[in-house]
């Protein structure tokens, strides 16, 4: 040990933000362990570091006794009084016990401790930075593929894009820049484990926040998101100012804003609908682009029966039920869709994959005027 080490600790405090006292405490603990390992584990020792001289000293705590039976733990009264004249039997005296070659051990231990603490501090700094970014969006660079996972370079660390969080049929080329959503940050002994996603609904929400100033400024609010990544999504928006068109703001001039989001998601279709506190209106809007004639809602069961023109039935349901499924996710309601002709039938009506009971001819539903 020497003054260069003390200076190095001070430099680390300034450059890395690692407190010198924390490093000194860690160094003392490591030196104490090294001493016990090399010179006797039974002794109760303390380590003292002279910061002015850069010198390390080992002191053993020994009990003052009349007759010494264990020299590692005991000291005679006469010998103890040479060190501390006021001591008495039963007292504890600190005796210098620094071995001749302890300087070499101290130097090696100090190097190991400093390196370890630097690594831990850097990991903690990265963790603290990214734990505050959970639920946020970042741009990363595709680093490499590891089995089915994609490793993303985030600058100070790497993130893992696992298969369930990858958009179906999306290729990830090395050095490609992509936007990712931070799902979770876990603290591990090897550093932060950052789980990211390209399929999370939050990614769609954050992308619109980046592209639409009205959303960023809080004028337009995203009320709900439903997504089947890589295929189609629905976004419900509302304006907090009556003279601002929420849908128009999200679409942007000539569709530029929504197209920027679609391009980032490699062509994923996005339906932007107007939010409404009226469940019937919201359900009708959610089935866009299909035209809805009426909606009958059962608030207790959270079920809605929707009537559409005959020629709009397949559009309302969507390919493999996708449009109706996304509408249900967006609104939180179970949605059964009927055509006008089905409504007039007296027998059971097959809706998607379920069979409803007989429908009365005086079926009562809320008419929706979509021209409003």
C-alpha cells in the first residue's frame, strides 16, 4: 500500500462517483479476511489505513489475563500495561499484529477490491438509469442473434428481445436501428437484465407520443390500446380541447404521423377511433371501419349485441375474427355481432363461434348515428 492507492481511490470517487469511504471500508473488510486466511483465523483483528501515509496496519484485540493460555486471544497484564498503563484484568487491548510481508498481500487485495467495486458501481449506475425507464421507449442497435433471442445494444448495456416479444415475421439485421419498449429491468449479480419488447401495446402508445405533439403536450389523450403485433392495432383517443380533432391530430397532415408509426412497425395497420364515455358509442366506434346500426348493452354482464348491415358483417368481424377481437380488447366488453337479416330471424342465431338463444322480434337496441 502507498499514497498512489489513496490517490487512485480519490480519483475513482471523482470519476465514477464511488465514495472513497465506501472503498476504504470494503478494502478493510477484504484485508481482514485475507489476514485471517493467511495468519490465523482465530484472532479478532481490525484493519487501520493511514490515508496520509498510505500505510496499512493490523491490530489484534486481546483480553488482559493473569496467565496467557491462548496468545492469539489473550495478553498478560504486565505486557498489556506496557501498551496501555491504565488497563486492568478483563479489559481488551489492541495490539499491533502486522506481519512483515503483509504489504504485498495488502496491495494484491486492494487491487482486487477496487476492480470489483468499480464493476459493481458501474452495474448499479446502469441499473439505476434503466430501472427509471421501465415503460419507456428507446432506440437500440441489433447486435447479434443468440439462439432465438436478439441482443440489442443500448450503449451502456445490452437488452434481450426474446421470441414472444418479437413481431411475427419481422427480420432483425445486424447493425439495424430499431425502437423497443422496456418491459422490465431486473438486478442480477452480472448486471441489469433488461427485457424489451416489440409487441407490447405500450410501444404503440409511446410511438404516437413521439409523433404527435398534441399527445406529448397532453391536449390529446390515449384512452386505450389493443394490439395484435405485426397485423393490426386499435387506438382510442380523446381531445381535452373542443376545437382539437383527436383523430385528425394522430393521423397528421396527409397521414404522415400515423404512417411514421406504421413504418416503424413494418406495415402494421392501425385503426384510430374516438373515445366515448358512452359504452354503446365506444363499441360502435371500436368496430371501425365497419358501419354499425345499433348496439344493445347489458352492463351487468358487460356484453354488447351489435347490429350491422348485411354487407358489413364480414368487415365488422374481420379476418378470422380479428376486428371484433380487437374491439373487445379495446373496450373491455364481450361483443356479439349480428347482421340486420339475422336480427329478424326467429330461430337461434349463430354468432362467431357461439349460439345465442331465440331473439325476440322486438329486439331493443341503441341506434347509433355515425354521421354525428
